[in-house]
């Protein structure tokens, strides 16, 4: 599943990547590589947002995952 999510990130399909990673995190909420990959996907989504509320949500969620991973 993580391989597919990595492929989605490389293809710039960040929403799909985040959704795929959610399946891994549902089984193992402390999976470090999954958290890192989801944070990357959410950061990419946030950087592309025009809407301030959506941008804030994505970037804050990514930051939260990054801090929890460390």
C-alpha cells in the first residue's frame, strides 16, 4: 500500500496518496513511514490551495503528523 502511495506522490496525485496511507495508518497508527508520507502529501496539497481554510487544514495536519513521527 505504501508503494502505491509513493507512486501516487511521484505522479502528483497527493489526495490519492493521502487516502492510501490512511489504510496503513488505520492498521498501525504509529507507522513512521506512513506518517511521513502522509505529511508529505498533505504539505503538497496545502501548498497548492488557494482557499486559506483548506490550506491551513492541510499544513496543520502535516505539521501534526511530522511532530508525532519524531
